[in-house]
């Protein structure tokens, strides 16, 4: 092999990241080989000793990774043989790198999914905390980015908590399919050694919720399947899309034209030329990094397209997109948790530096946008008008208010009565933002009473 081909085909400089999973898998495999009488107890003891030392060397950064040895698996095995001789050479009995690498990636990803789930829960908790402080803060709710109806800022934040709750569900579902054992499939067809695959699955914690071992049931599929990586990246993409939607809103809300929020200086940057600038770099980057993760999904799904059974070297290309997806999502969740919820200061447990809300600006924007027009129409319906007629009458009233450049509640009763005789003094309660909010008390609606119910539910859930 030329140097170029060696560099082109080797994966050690990125897959060394799987070393821990690789050793964990080898320990489980060796234990089973010894238990089944395929290798001797002394060989098993030597393998355990050697792998422990290798763990330590890698931990201490003393392990010498060699490009010539292609990947993490061959690097570790070569060092093991160096350390314990023939026992090291026996470790690979009944195993192939094809089932080994599939096992390693699954073990690694399973742990990372658990980390991601915890980060998602942390972030949701922060969002619920911020929501709880802002139940009575009224902002315009939008459709088509046009002011639609007044909503509570808490309600808006809790919409994201719902999105992240679905992400969490998805990651847990994917985890169950990640957590299955390919090992024992060997190169593609299974092996002639009497392996106990279920024993290895149990050792590695690859069990279902009832404790039954989860073992891939077809050796060809087991070594070639990367569906789990595609599924995970798909769930991660959707999660990033949710973060990207939030990012877009943060960017808008921070602009002078909205002025709804401020982010702590730690998450913004200035401009090298315009001294007044405070740019929302973090949400912008998160929006940008969403493209990167969605790109990885396209990369992985295209990688699998038209691959014949069983293992092909194409699959070596699964790692970098997967690693980068995990890193990007984890960093993004951590940074968003801090940016929105604030950072815990020292040992006090008190958070500071989270999102700052300008309640006045939000309320003023809702008033400017005639956000209570639907409430006025509903009011007329209660007075006996068919909804379509009420809709038309309110459209006229909005036009009058626009012409005079005032809010709906600034019109006097005489003007309102001229449009429809049934309008009485009690209309002004309906035209207020707070009245509108309180009225929307269906399950899942924006009324503060409903939001409190939702916050209680979420607190128990999280
Ligand atoms: N480095 C390889 C990968 O990541 C390991 C499996 C290699 N198997 C083989 N038959 N060449 O996919």
C-alpha cells in the first residue's frame, strides 16, 4: 500500500474514539469464550490483564496509535498480543472486525444517547423554570409572522418543551434498537465455534426492559446494518430543527424592531466596526449547525443506499458524521440550557445570566397588532350574531382603529355601537389582553390557569 492509500483507507485517527467500547466488547467476548471452554481460563486472565493495561495507557495518553494498523480494533489487538502473547492472538476467535465494529459503535452510541437524554431533560427543566416566572407576561402570538392573538410568554416556551419531549421519546425508542448485539455474527455467516451470544448481550447490558438479551437475529443483517445510526441522526436532526426554530425566534426577538428579550453578553459578540452592536452569535450558529447535522443524515442514508449485503468498507464512513452529530447536539443543548436558563453560580445552586424578558415591549407589540380582534368577534357571537357576521363587523372596527392609529380598546363605546348595536360597556374587558388570555382556558390553551396545570404536569414528568 502506498502512503496515500494507507491514509485513505485507515480510520484509526477518528475511530480511536471507540476504544472504550472496543475494550468493553472484547472483555465480554473473552469472558464468554472462556465460559464456553473455547479458550482457557489462563488465556482469559491474561486478556483481562492486558486490556486493563491498555485502558490505562490510553487514559494516560501513553498509547501509541499507529496508522499502519488501520483502525482502533487492530491497534488494540496488536498491543494486547505484544503484552500477553498468544492469549492476545486468541481473543479474535469466533469474531471478525465486521461484527466487532458494529458492536463498538452501538455501545458507544447507546451511552451517548443516555447523555443526550439527560441534557434534554436539563434544558426542558430550565425552560419550565423560565416559563414559571413568565406566566403573566403577555406577548403577541403570531401566525404568518403577523400578530394573531395574545399569548403568555410561558405558553410560547412550553411549546418548545413539548417538542423536546417528543425528541426525548424518539431518542429512547432509537436506543432500544441501538442496544442489540451483532457480535457472534463473525464476518457475515456466523461461526463454527459454540458461542453463547446471549451471555455476551447480558454482560454488555444489551437487554430489553424485562432483562431479556437483545441479539441481532441474522448475521448478514447484523454486520451490515447501520439503520440505528441513520435513525439516531434523524432524531438528532429533528431535535436540531427544533433548536433552530427557537434560534430564529431568539434572533428576531433580540432585534431592535422587537426588543422582546436580551441575552447575556456571554452569548453575544460585538462588531469590529459598529460599537453599538450586540449580535446573537450563539443562536445564529445553532441555526447554522442544524444544516450540518441534517447534512450528516443525508450522508449516512446515502452511504447505505445500494450497498449489497453484507459488510462493505463503505460503512467505515459512518463514524465521522455520527461523532460530529453527537458532539454538535450535546454542545448545542448545553449552551442553550445556559443561555436561556442561566448558569449555576458556584455552590449556591442559584442560577443567573439567563434570558432577560422585556414584558412591556411584548405587551405593546400585542396591543399594536389588534391581537384581541378575535375576542371581539367571539363577544358578538355571544350576543347572538353568527360568527361570519361578527367577523365582518370586527373587520370594520379594526379599520376604524387603524385609520385613527389607536388600539381597539382606545375606541369609545359610541364608535363601537355604531358598527353593532349589541356592543355594551362590558366589551372593554374582552378587548383587554389579559381578558383575552384568561378566556383561552381549554386544555392546552394559553390561559394562565391552564399554564399552571401544564407546569405542574411537566415538573412531575421531568
Ligand atoms: N475500520 C473498519 C470500519 O470501521 C472496521 C471493519 C473492517 N472490516 C473489514 N472487513 N475490513 O468499518
